[in-house]
């Protein structure tokens, strides 16, 4: 079973519960089981800026970061 506090989708959680023979739970019961008793949480989208420029980031890491890391 996944570690507590890992992210999960409701469908995935329901699939885990239905693997146990003879167990059928409602959507609400699955939700309470996963979040309340197992400590799982919702998946959240990664927050990134729309205008993020990967090439500029790579340039900064290659040129600016070593200079900053060395110090004065």
C-alpha cells in the first residue's frame, strides 16, 4: 500500500479498495477512508508560471549560479 500522505485520485483509491474481495464502498466512504484514516491527500497541480522560459533558466544555472555560489 502507498505511504501515508501520498497524493491519490479518488478513482485510484476506489480501485485499491475494490481489490479486497467482498468489499464495496460508496464514493463518500472511500473518500473518508483514504483521507481520514490513511492520511492521503488530493493531487494538486504543479504551479509554474505560464511565461516560464526554460532556456533562460538553463543559461542562468550555467552562468550566473556558479558566480553567485563562489561568492565575492
